[in-house]
């Protein structure tokens, strides 16, 4: 679903609501069939990546980015993951094959992409308690963060290609949802970016209630915690994977800025206050763990949205972005206490974050 003109918002919203009513009545939503989106710490069958090739995403600093993907691939394999990589186009596939094609548990697919941020452009994988049920995924619409970076037609087709590759049944949904805008505890609670999902450039004519209904039926989310605000330099309209992440069913790691003069101070304090007052699906208060913010990073005069919260939870490790900052070690120590059964793998991200995202943004987990 491409961004609709404002005057067509009511029509677009009504069409989405009618779609949801029809599928609920048919009993064919993932929730009705017993599927749900599991938490990221649940066991993975694989991690999916899109091989980087769009130099405009790292203007002037693309050199070294493919090599970083190679290092990430090696770290994920060491952490017990199969790594599935979309690498369409002869030159893209050749480069990926040369850097990682020889690695065990690495699988390359000649599927074309527009950009490398598969967390947002890829599907949401679902799980089911009954192993006899067919595996499934959700195919959301993707329009490059509200039409900011066209073209995006190849990225919008990623979920369909992955469904074909894996044999998963595909639930296609006529709303825009980026994976970084939602984080779940696997028990029925989600933290969701209000400014992102409700942006007119993504889901015109839809309300909080409408979008919560889609999350309920397609992710089995019964309780939604909406948060507002975004980091300085963020182009996603406030993805939660930069701000607040579940690390167990009741505990949320949050980014916090201690300097009142920093541009992020008020935003992060507001999110902290919101989550301090929030509950899980059973009405229990959330437990909050604070991760510090690195010092401001400017590249070519632009502040980038560096955050330790943009980590990725793999089977036997947590991939932590670090920024050559004194707080790197503090963040690693905090996550070590949270994840005693996983290694904390710190990987350099100063260059990566010039693309305005980090390791969570470039990964997508496929559950067992």
C-alpha cells in the first residue's frame, strides 16, 4: 500500500477496516489459527540479512560496509545461527559469495533488494505451539519509511520471496508496518511506535484502535503500549528498537540520556515515564533497565541516531553495537547481567550508524 494522498485517507482507512472484518469473520487470521509472534530470545532457525549494495545509504562511507556484513555473518554462525542472505544481482551475489559463501550455515539467495534494512522490509515470522501446523509469516506492506527513499518495490516483495524459499504460508496485510516499530514479549504485549504506525504517509485514515486490532489478529498481541518520540537524526519516525526493548516477558531495556542539555534528554525521559507507568498483559508493572547513551556522534555535520538498544538477540549471543565510546563497556556489562546464558559480542557500529540504523535494523529472526 503506497502512501495515499491526505484527501483519500478516509477511503484508505475504511478499506483496511473492511479487510480486517472480512478475515476475522473467515477465521483465517494468524491469531484465530493459533499463531503468534514469538519474542526475539526464543530459539531461531535462522537469521535473515539483505546484502548491502546501495551506496547512497552510507554516502561517502560505503567502503567497508560489505565487510561488516561478513563479520556479522561470522558472528551469527558462531552464535549458533544459520544465516540466510538475500543477494540479488550478479555483482551483489558475487561479492557476497566471495566474502561469506564459503562459510558453513550460510545460505545465499539471488533475490533482488532495494536496500539492506531487512528488519523493516522483511516479514514477521510466526510460531505455533502445534508442530503439525504449517510454518507461517506475515507480509506487511513496506513503503520505505513513508515514501522517504524510493524505489522500494523490490523490498516490498521480500516477504513473498522468503515465503517461497521457506515454504511458509503467507498472511498478506494491507497496512504498512516496519519491524523496528514493534517489539513483543511473546506473551501478548507489544511496545509500539505511535508516530510511525499512525503517520499519514504510512497508514492514512487509521486510528490507534484500528492498528491495535491488526496487531491483535496478526501477531496475537492483546496489550499494546504506545510510545512517542525519536532520537535526534532518526529517519524512521521513532522506531522502538532504538528506544526500548523487551529482554524477558516483564523486563524492558530503555535508552536514557543523563545530560539535560542533550537533544535526546526530554524524549527519552518521556519514554521512561511512559514505561514506568505501563503494565504487561497480566497487569503487572514492567521492570526497567537503563542503558546509557553514547556521546553524540556527528558524521558530515549530521547527528546520527546511535543507541545501544539496537542490539540483536541471537541463539547464543547478543550482537551489541559499540561506538568507540566510554559507555561501550558499561552497556556490555549491563547486557551480560541480563543475558547470562549468551555471549555479548560487541561489534563496531560508528560507520554502520551513518546509514541511520544498527545491528537490529539489519537482521530478522526466523523462529524454530
